[in-house]
């Protein structure tokens, strides 16, 4: 872990000193000597860090030595970042003045205050800080000989994941009997004198499979049919009655956002389950305070007889406090069961020869899992990438198995997996200890936070984001992350198993801190707040803002959930004190503004303000954050403008504004050439903002932007085809998703030629997703049919287009949406198989085609003028060898047709196998023709489709 701090400092120190010498900027007397001495000590320390990192678990003195080293490295990192920021600001000011730097009067670095440093640092400040840290590190380096460390130089390049294999979570081994037992208890009839609601508790060690067993029972088909309502709540620690009550209401699909206070929430819970037979799972309960459960319990008492509460816990006392009617002790798996789980992962994709060579030693390793499924899974993930028998024997004989003082029996095997990671990946894993248990992390957000801390090293061929993705894959493959799901808006989300989270916190005792409603007083915090580097605070609406947080002056990450307007008053003083902060997450807060003091956070690289619905303004001082890498204001609906000088954020890589109220992009965006993602560009519609707004031309220099880009209000301003062509979208090779949203209003003479405008917005040929909405032209752009990799296409509210292009020729199209179009016919031209009158080939050759070869989902909505959907037989005659060679939508799985009132029938090829889902709504002719209940004439044509839905 310390290695991840030392290496970047050495690199940064070398770079900065070399830059100063190259630019002939005089260093303060003695600083060059101090820097050379500092580098020498860090190199010596670096040689023993791998051994020290391993020995710290066993020897407290080594752990304390490493803590001192990390504190000094953090301080040195801050000083060097301050130094490099001063250099960057000077360069920016020189560029703004547009005066050749060689003609400027060079001021000595850290000499008398002068304009080129913008008075950020005073005379000798940084020099003194370097000297102080250097002296501390000198003492630390001398003491390393005390611990007889072995020298080992870790490689700089991280282990690269070449392939991954994940075990299906549903493939649970050795729990069939326990599952039947739990299900029988859930379904058992209650006696007349029994309570309406019974409590069943699953009790067992951490990692033994309690949650998995509860999930199996929860999703059992008989259980699902038996209960009217099923509710799953992950309780964890602390037992927060307000959060639990809200979670119950959300599971019941009852609105809880307008309910304030615990009593009101519990009253709503009681009303929602009254008279219903429900199953409530309370997973991972820790509290042994009866008062917590007693507050929640009465709200559940009005349920119907046969209701059940299923509790999972590690603690016997919890089962007693919860008033358990049936207690089920979850026993350890047999060695055979553990071996089966271990083998599933460890021997994935191995040859039979490898299996035979390693099976015997694999059994020995699996036997060390002590019957815990999580242990078998984690160990299997470790061994999956060990190729030789020697590697396997090294794991089996590791001294880490003999550790006796660790807090959990699983920790030794987690340490084996942990130390098998390269140091840069270890640091990324341990950073996750700052999040609360059961916190749903978002992969893209986490990678940005890793970037902000300097954990990801960029190379000429790989961006930091790519490196972060690789590290994530490593940790995922080793089972450090679980419950991985993809969210449509936020991308991949995941959690850490409780044991893995405990382990991460065990390894970061003094660095990561989580404060909740029960630990908001300084007296309740075990860790010295001055030493905390990464902090999460879970506040309630009733709690006051903990002022003692200002003592954490070395804080680098701050995540605060539930900030109400009254808490916002604490932010100015907080920003003045926490000047080392690199990652700040205030998402979901109720604050109306960000204080101007944010400009003093010169180290800040990641700022998340997403879903701050009441946020109205951002201060201009935010543009002083020249190190800022990512800014997220998605769904900030009250925010109308970005700071005018946003172009000064020259290191910004990610700007997310989708769903915000931002009406235009300020001029100067073209200067931010580091941008990797810009999810929305709003074309100014003229008026008072016209002089402040960026033109489409400013996209030209943003050649690195990728992912998704939504260009809004096209045709609504003074942009023309020349401006659009200057944007050079086709050169943005990383762009995968593009949405072209026109203004949809009445056109003036200058605005009317949207056809030439859209032609000039040609995207790269590798585009995968395209949406065109409210387009007023007569024809779709010619470049649309050149997008050979296009997978998803949506054409929405393009009311002047009368004929569709031959979309069936797009070879990789998997999803197609046609909504609110004025086309009158879907024919062979739409399929792309119409006869070319000028072609010198016979009809048989024309017919040998596949239309929509990969299309899986087709949605047609609001085509209110379409009467005919032609079958191919209308163009090429009766069924014969020619028509038989035509394949149309061979992979189609889902068809939805909505609000097409004139459409009379569907061609046979549309209804043919392998269609799995058919949804028809607002189509009276189709309903009459195909619905069984209507005795439709063609109802037999859809009998083979498994899922059919007709609705008005």
C-alpha cells in the first residue's frame, strides 16, 4: 500500500525538478539538495516495501513504521502537487496574456510573490515544507534497518487480465437441504393461537452463505406464489429505522419521498401492509439493542396470518432480540462442498492435464476454507491465475495461514489474494474501505475517484480510464466485488461482501472512516480524526453537521449523503480547512449553491454534484480548479448556467450535464482538449445568451471525447452546415453513442435547411448507437447507411420524412425504434431488398439477401398513417425458390407495436419464429385480427409465441 504512494512521488519529484531546470527557473537555495536526498531515501525505502507490507499484519512495530511513512508520503504528495499547480497556473497566465514566455521576466521559483504564481504561495513556503518532510523521511529511512526487511522490487506494470471467468451466483452447492427447510418454514400454516407474523432467523458465521440461502428461498416459485408482497431490506450496521422503513416502502412501491420523520414513515408502512400476507427479509442484522427492533416491529403487526420475517445474522443475541420463532443454524459446508466451489473457479478453462496435475494440491488448499463458501470462492479466484504446481505449493505453504491474531478467520486467505495483487491494484481495492457496508458503488465513478487520488498511471497508449477498467476487472475476477449489475443510467454497479469490506477496513484502520447517525460525535470515533484520509458521512435530515470534521486537515476524499440546506452553511469553513481534498461527492444534496471557497481546493480533481435538484448556481471561482478532472451535475434541474470561464479547466476529462437545466455551453470549451466525455452539448437558441455561448465549431478540438454525446436544440439557433462540419464529429473515433435532437419548433428561413445540417454532422463509422429526434428534414442523412457497426437506432418525431432508408441492410443492428413518423408504408425498401431497376442481374440474385440479420428488438409506435406493412411476396411474386432464399429478421425476439390505428395486418415474416414476445396496444385492427378472445381470423398465426400482450 505504501508502495503506491512512494512510486508516484518519485516520478513527480523527478519531473518537477527537471522541468524547473529546463525552464531555467532558479530553485530556492538548498531545495535541489533536499530533493536529491529525498529521492535517495525514497529509493532505499522502496526496495523493502513489499516485505514490510506483508510483515505489518504480523508485527505491530512494522505497521506503525509504515503508518509514519504513509503520513510523510501524503504530506510530500501535497507539497509536490502544490508546486506543480503553481507551475501550471503560471503557464496558463502566460498563455492568456499571449506573450512569448521567453520575453517575460522570469521570477525565481518561490522567490518574492509575483503575478506568475498568482500569489498562491508565499516566499519559501514550499521549500520549507520540502525540507520538513525530507527530514522526517530521513529518520524513517534510517530506522528501516531495525526490521531486517528483505529487499524486493515490485514490477511497475500491473498484472493484466487476459480473460475472466465468473461463477454463476445461482450455482449454489451443498445447500439443498437447508433451502428446503427454510422454504417449508416460510410456507407452513400458522396455528390458530399463533401470531400473525412469525420470525425465522438464519444464524451463522460470516461468509457461510446466509444471504445466499435467504435469496434462494426468497426467489423460490412456491414462496413467490404464496405471499402477496415480498420485501428485501439489507439492514447491515447501524440499524437505521428511518432507512429501513423507507426501504420497505420502496419495495412496496409506495412513495416515501414526501414523508418526513420516523413515526410518519412507520404509519405509512402499517397502512401499506395491513391485511396482506407478506414476506420481509431483513438481511445482515447486527444490532443487539432491543429498542431498535421494538420501534419498527409494531408497524408490521397488522398483516395477515401467515406473514413471515426472515432474518440473517452472525450473532446469537440478534436472533433472541428479534423474537425468533424458528431458528436455523447454518452449518459449514463439507470439505467436498468447498472443493466443488473451489474447483468451479480455480479450474475454469483449464485442460484435463492441468486438472490432473493440480487436483491433489487443490483439495488441500480447499480444505483450508473451513467450510465457508466465500472462502472457497475467493481462494478459487486466487488460484485461477496460478499456472504452475510450484505456484500452488507456495500458496499452500504460506505463513499467512498461521496468523492467529487477525480479527476474522477468513482474513488469512483474503491476505493471500490481496498480496498476490500488484501494489497499484491493492491500493485501488483498499480505497473501497471508505464506502459504507452494502453501498452500491458505480464503476465509472470509482475509476474517477481512483484517478483523483493519483492511483492510475497514464501511458502514451492507454488512458487512465482504461487502466482503471483493467484494475476493476482484476478485482472482480478475484471475487473482491460482487452483486454486479448494469444500470441504464449509471452503468455497472456492484457491492463488496461484508467480510471483504471488513478486511479492507482492517487494512486501512487509520485512513478510512465511515460516520453514520450513531457516530457523529468525536468521542465515538476510535480513529484519530487528524489521520483520516478518506471519509464517508451518512447524515440524517435531523442530525447536525459534525464540526470536528474540520480537524481532518489531511482529508483527501469526502463523501456526504443527505445534506439539507442547513448543512450547507458549514461548507465554506469546511472548504477553508480541508484544503488537501481531491475527491468531493455531495450528490443528492439539498444545497442551493456551492460557496466561492471551493476555488481554494487547489488539489480537487473529482467533484460530484449529481441529483442536487435545488442547486441554482456554481461560483466563478470553480474555474480556479485547474487540476479538476471530472465534474458531474447530471439531474441538477435548477442549475441554468455553467461558470463562464470553464475553459480554464484545462485538465477536465469528464463533464456530465445531462438532465440539468443548463441552457448553453459557455465559450472556451474548445480549450479543454483533455475531455474524454461530454454527455450533452446544447446549441444556444440566440437571445441574451448568444454572446456567451459556444458554437458547434468548438467541438472541433475535442478529438478525444467518447462514449455518449447528446447535441440538443439543433436548428434552433444560428448554426448552419458549415458550423456543423467544423465540429468534425466523424474524427471523434471514440464516440459510440450519438443523439441528434433538433429544436422541433417552427423554422425561420435561415433555420429551415436541417437536411444539410444533419449531413454535416456525420459521426465516426464505428458508432454503435444513434438517436435522431424532432428532425424536420425530408430525408434521413446519407451517412446513416454507412454505419456498419450500428447496434441501436431510434428515429423519433421526424414528421416530414415520408420514406424510410433501407435499414435492413445495416449488418449489426440489434434494436430499432420507429416512433412518431409520417411514413405511410413499410415495404421491401425498408427491408433493403427492393429490386434495383438499373442492376444488370437477374431477380434470383437480387432475392438472395438477409434483411436485418441481427435485429432482436423492434418497436413501432405512433405511426398513425401506416396502413400497409408489406410481405415480401408483394414485390417478388409467389413463394418459390427465389423468395425462399430471403431471410428476414432471423434473430428477432421481441416486437412491440403501439398506437398504429390504421395498420391492418402484419406480414407473415414478422410473426414467424423465433419471436418470443409480442406486445400490441392502441391498434384496433390488429387486436381484432389476432386476439384469441376476438376470434380473430389470423389468431392461429401467433399461437406459437410464448408471451403475448394486447392492451388499449
